[in-house]
């Protein structure tokens, strides 16, 4: 329903931070026709442990988790309308793009990619908006 | 419903020219989500490097073309993220931006980021369909 905002219950454990506290955010929130997904970093969904790797491996891990998250929320990768990708360096854009393409084989969502200073040595953050 | 919006001119298809795995824009839920708009020639896709002012004019021109081809317009923008290479250019951005957003400018956030190919500006926008 429009006007209603619903924090989606976590289908997965939120990533732990080094000091043991969880992040003050929901993984995804439904509002209007949309599901807004928080910026995801590469973590193991079972343990919540960080999976630090290359730009390519982190991208693969994030999108694998995103698929699971969207499916659990009743959406899917097919319903993603917009993706924002933050990279630690724009020199890595092709490495991200190559992996990314496999997850959105046809009719890919709109996307913006930029380089930004990311926390804790993270190489990739991906956030998205999907149809709920 | 989710509908991919094709590039109105060949140069605006960044997937074709640069292999970026993205659609130019997607319409869904009464909104149009555009991929990050860059200063490329709308006919040829060639990069149009220049000053922030010249790049901003190209980007906003491209955005106008894309939105109008999708039945929307600059007047229907709801949110703009303006990424610029250096915050020192904030006032320069505003001078150009103002010319395109005469009536009731959209919500906007500006920040500094690394933009591909050394461009000085990229616009990431949502418009009403």
C-alpha cells in the first residue's frame, strides 16, 4: 500500500562489525511499489563473516547474496530497476562489470557506477531498488 | 511492471559503446530510473571531455533527450544525484544546472566521487514517468 513503510524482516544475519555491534540499518525496506536494499558488502550469509577478496570475487559474493535477499523478500533479480555500484577504484570497473553481467543476462537494470572511499578496506558496495 | 527504455540516439547506448552492462533507463512504479548520465556525444557515443561547465551541458542535454523520448522531461525530475570530481566546482555546477531547472528544481544531492574515464560530472536521476 502506498504511504506504508515496512522494514523487511531479515532473512539473513546482518554482517558483524569488528566491535561486535550490528549495523543500525535494515537489509531491505519495502515502500510503495518498491523494495529498497541497503548497500551490500561481501559477507558470508551464514556466518556474517566478511569475505574480503578481489573486486571480481566481492562482486560475485554480493550479487549472490542479493539474489537470495531479493528472493526471500518476494522480489528477484529480474525485478531490479536500479543499481548503484561503489568501487574503491574506477580502474576496477571492468572487473566488476564482467562478473555483474552474468547476474543480469538480459534487460539489465539502470545502473550508476562511481569510485568512492569505502570503509574497512571494502572494495565493492552494491545497493539497489527493485519492484517489490 | 518493469520496462526497459531504449536509447533514443545511438550514442546514448553506453552498453553498446563501452560495454557497460546496463539499460539506459528503466520505467517502473510510475518512475523512470536513469543510468548514470555521462558527457558523451549523443550521436556517436564519443567522450566529450572538457570543463565541468561544458561537460554539464552535454550531460543535461543527453538527459533531456532520454527523458523526453520516454515521455517524461526535465520538469518531471524528482531526484538528482550530481557526482562531481571536485567540490570546488560546486558553484560552477549550479550555474549550469540552474539553466535547465527553471521551474521548481528537483530534490538534489551533490558529492565528490571518482567518475569513469576521468569525466568531471555524472548525473544519477529519477523522474516521474
